[in-house]
C-alpha cells in the first residue's frame, strides 16, 4: 500500500508497510499512481501523452527517461520499498501478549479538584463526575509500589502527576518523589516524572522542584488572551491569562527553554489556532502543542464540520511557518509534528498503540485503577485498585485486544502504522466502543502526519 500527496513543494510517496518515504518529480509521482493497476505499455503510453517533450527538473523528458523511470519503480518494488505487502497482522496479538501484565506508566490523579472552572474540561472541573478529593501519601506510595511490582524487568518507569490541579496537593507530590528516589536503586528502576499544571500555583518552590525532578512539565495555555480567558477562568469568572503567563515564562527560563510543553486546546472559538501558536511564540515559548477539544456532542465548544476544514488548513499553514522559521534560524517544536523517519517507534508500538489499560493506567485519589485518565469516573471501566490489583480482567482484555487490526476501518488506512489505531477513549466517546473509529479525529491525524513527514523531509534535504 502507498500514499501520495503534495505539500510544501514536495511530491511525497509513502510505502506504508516498509516505512520508506520517497520524494519524486512529477513524472515519477504520476507513474507510481498508475503502476500497480496497469501494465508497462499502458503506463508508458499515458506518461508519453502527458510528459514526452515537456521540461521536468530543467530537462526535456524523452522516451528513454520514461522507460528508465518505470524500471526504477520496479526495482524499488523488488527491494521492498514500494508496494510492500502487509505482513504484520498475524503478529498483532502475539506482540501485545508478550508484554501482558507489565505496567510501565501510571497517571497519578493526585488531586480531584481544581482552582479553575474551565467549561470545556473533560474532567468536570477536576471532579471526574464524582467527589472532590486529594491523594494521600499512603495511597500514592502504594501506587508507586504497585508500579514497581508490576513492571517486570523494565528499568524506566513513567509517572505523571495529574489532576484536577496537582499543585493543590504539592506536598504529597514532593513526598512521593522523595520516596521513589529512595527505592530506585533497590529495585533497579529509574522514575521519570511529569507534572501537568494550569500554572496558578507555580512559585519558586515549584520551579526548583520541577527543574530538579521532572523530566517534562506540561503547561496549560490556550494562546491569545481573549481565547484563553474565554474558558480558563476561576470560580469568580476571572480569566487566568495574566496570572499564569509570567509564571510560565519564569519556569521555562529556569528550565533553559527545554523539557516542557505549552499545551493548548482549540475549540469552536478558535479553529484558527495558528494565531494562538503565534502568540505563544511571541511570549517566548518554543515547545508547543495544540489539541482539539474533547467534549460532549452539542457542547458550545465542539468543533463543527466547517471548523474541521479550517483546522486542516491551519495545520498546513503551521507547517509552512515552521519551515520559514527554521530557515531563518528560529525553529520551534510542535508536538504532533515530531517524527523520526529513520528510526521511530518499533513495529510493536506501531501495531499496539498507547497501551492504555495494560501498560498504562490511571490511579484515582482513592487508589482505583482505570485504563487512562479519560475513562476515570466511568465505573464500567474500573479495572481494580492498587491494593488488590486488576480484577476486571474482561475489560483489560478488551484493551489488550485493541490493536490497529482490531478496527475494520483501520485495515485499509494509509496512516494505520503511524496512529496505531488512534485513541481508545476518543473512539469510545465517539462511537460507544473502544474499537470504534473517531472519524473526525482520524482526519485531523492524517493531515498532521502529512505535515510532519513533509517537515522531516525538508529537514533531511535542506539540513
């Protein structure tokens, strides 16, 4: 299977199952499109009608050039770099079974409460449709022990301090990190901590801690002041932009501009999110992420079909801006455009996805286990708890079986080995099944991936 598109001045041909990425001229681009469905004579005749005697890449196209191009395509096919068959499906279940029972990451819901009252919040302002609460040190300690006990021989373990707003329980966060560091050598583990915060409670103590202990910090900012303050307000209805931006700038400066992400949300109010990206850049932030809103159907923040077309155009314009700034020596990072064409995820990861419910779980303040933070509060997805382990094996098996080939609509999609079947939570909330397909999310992902690959090509070719 191949996928072809034109973007950024490049003709791109992807060979999906080998991972090969080709940039070609117009002749080769059109010839590849015809190659599989037509014989040599038909292809060369059509190419002669379209290109013979025309100028491509500064030279007049001859019949010999067309024949050579056809032969080179054939050679690439024989080398397994074009039209490569999919041989991965039979191993999908087997690969995931090899890591069954091994947990590598936890999302610790250190606080089911928040000091902001964001109307679009998927977590119901931090309550997750339940009671407010904060995690005790004892529960958090047991969660870390649970992770160690169930991590097999994995050395690196990931823990995200999440909420609500985790800094509302900052003392316990610090205690848990101290405990984890005290047992790392004993169990041959290395904890990597992430802190996700709205920034309202950032102070010198938080900055010192984050720089010392957190491999990454995720900071919530939606971009333009009027956009940010539309949703991200306190319980008195006051916007938070003016409070958090100076705090974020101070934290990022202390981290020397590294190992953080400015994470924004775009909604029906700002499908033109590139304007928010530009504001973040002007504020001095260069590690950026903008995510589509996750909300209930009919919510005022929900993206409309018309918004989706704007968003896809914004992704292309974002890629153009990144090209322009890189050429000017002012590069910045966009999370969804990070891709490694030479290495990248192994085939296990490409088939299996994020590992929610199996390798990755969320822990509530009371120690309940859920497949990920987006399922917390939905009792039918509760897996068990950190004291007794996973008891709901039926639900866990549903997630374990949830690979890219478990979704019929994914089997013929060119992006399947890039998205790994997409987000189970988004699929469930859109279709009622973790094996469903969140189609609007798929459209956005494919556009992002085309942009990301084009940027990687340009960096490789232009240096």
